[in-house]
């Protein structure tokens, strides 16, 4: 079986799609079912894959500039397919798999992973130029792919309904948390917690992009409803890349910081993130819409109780291990936060259920499920 796998998403900042691409590449490289694996990155082939840089690069700054400019985006859209077509000529005996939505012109079987449909269903949460770019690329993929993969059954059903694709050609293959996410004692995480001025089991944690779709405004509202003493005892800590239209959220977090009940850490290095998870009292994830919700799984794997919304794919991931509420229900969210922070019996039970739940997901099964899709075209 000959496969070309795009690894362009393995870059700063390493998002969920980047992590998926990285783990898929590692798994396929180790599989004896793949005779020839070529990793395609940017405009070149690579023989190895490594986790993304911890800091931004000039390329990343250029990419952001292109995405925010209509003229540069149009130039990129015009030139990119032709360049990739030239690079991929002569490989039609391979299967091409894009883990990040987009498909270049290619003569062989074409498979793409759709992580969510937010570019269509939550377009207002994107810069307009980027939303149009994503929509155009995703429609091209829908018109040209031979098979599609999704991270969840929710997205599989949503994609079939949106696109008209038959369900039998869309394959739901869940993600997993990486091995570095596991429970740790206080002594293991103390160096990282000291760096950020945090106490072991002394904070609520959110990890993810700071953007409107993550529903952080309502999370701040919900936290603000709790007594100030409770908020200061277990402050809300947020870690993640600054997304579009996040200015108001950051203003509110800064105000909460002055009152002593919130912290924004920025983009935490990958080596420190599992320790930050493991040191938290609870993990909170109030998102309005997710294609999977990898941070919830990472928290459960780390032995941390989860409080999240019941939207989109999150119930598939959390099962019965989390406290859930409607994402627009600020009162319910606040009650769950107060309960989860203070009720040790619930926390102990949630930790046990979460770790059991997390064990049902693995990158090995994700890789094997992907290979099963490849086999349909071998």
C-alpha cells in the first residue's frame, strides 16, 4: 500500500489538527501494512516528522498575513494548486490523505479528514477572508474526494446532511490523547506550577484557542456568579493561542486578574501542558461547537474531573464522566463549577470514570481505522 500523507499542520501553534497529523504520521510509519509512506509538507517531501516548534516562525507570520489579506489569499489560491500538481505528478499509484481538509490536484485516490464544519456553521467566528478561503477549499474537497474521515459520529452525520455525501463513504474515526497525558503527583508538576505561580489542585483550567466559538464569555459570566472567596481560592486559568475577535475576552480576563480570580498564561509549551493539566482541580470546556474536543480527553487521561458543555461532539468524548450543561445556560454552568470545585466525592468518582473512558480511545485504533479506509482503494 502506497500512501502520501500531508503533515503541513504539524507546525506552530500545534493545534488539535497538528497533533492528529503528527500521531497519524508516527503510526503509519510504524505500520507494516504500509509499503511506502511519503510525508508531504509544504511543497516538499519529508522522510521524518517532528513536533512543531514552540515559538512562531517567519513562515507563520507570513501565513497569518496571507490569511488576512484578500489579495494575498487570491494569489495563494491561484498559485498553490498548480505548484502542488507539479510536485505530485507521477504518484498516481499512491493514496493521498489530507488530515487537514484540503486536497490538491492529484491523479490517484483522494481522502480527506473533516474535523468540523465550523467554517460554514460558525463562519462569524472567522476573519471574513479566512472564512471564504476555508469554505472554497472545503467545497473543492467535497467535490473531489473519494472518501472522507471525521473525528466523531456527530461530524459524520452533520457532514452527510450538509453535503449530501452518502454515509457509507464517510468514516468516523475518533482521536486519542497522547501518552504524556497521565495523572501525576504534586512533586512531578510543582516546577511548572511554580513557574506560573499556581498551586497543585488549586485552579480550574481551560485549554484551547481564545475565540468566540469556545464560549469563554459565558464561562467568565458563570465563574463570576460564584462567591468571590471561592473564585480566589480556585482561580480560572486559561491557556491558548489568541484567536480572532478575542480582544473583549482578554479585557474581561485582565479585569478578573485584577480581582484575583483569573489568569491568562498564553500559549504554553507542549512539554509543560500535560503537567498543567495534571495539576488542575477541574478542567472546564464550555465550547459552543466542537468536531471532537481533544482537550476534554486529555484532561480525563490526566486524572482531572471535567466540566463541559453538552454541545455537538462533546458527549461522545466525555460519556458519563463529566458534569455537563447547555452552552448558553450560564446559571447551570455556574452551578456545575461550584459543585465540581467543592464536592470531593464527585471529583473522585469523575476521575475514575474519566480515566476509564479515556482508555477506550487510542492512537493505535485511530491509525488502524484509517488504514481500513485506505484498504478500500488499494
